[in-house]
C-alpha cells in the first residue's frame, strides 16, 4: 500500500468503529480481515455502507430489515457471511 491508500484504509477502520458493540463486532473484523481483499466495486459498496445510519445497519445485520439498495444488500450479506464462518 502507498501512503494515500494507507490513509484511506485508516479512515475506513476509524469509520467502521460505530460505538455500538454489535456493529463494532461485525464491521471491525470485516474491515481488518476482508476489506483489503475486496474488488474495487465491493470496496466502494462498503464505503457507501458506512454512510448509512447506525439504526439501519443494526436492523440489517440482525435480519430485521433488508436494504432497498441491492448493492448495499450484497455487502451486508457478505459481512454477515464472514461473521457466520
């Protein structure tokens, strides 16, 4: 990684810390272990996901709701799959 991508990755790690334990336990390990391996398209989806409200993320990760946006639904499912593994 170069300095610019290191700074971007550090920002993503910081923004993945939501302050809600349930979200932190899903997003933190995902960004640390899986984000670097994602395609550019899926990395963009993850960045879009981080712009969502915590209550929406919480509902999506608990299966109480599903994102209307199929791209967000895809990355939510990928995160859930990594937590089940």
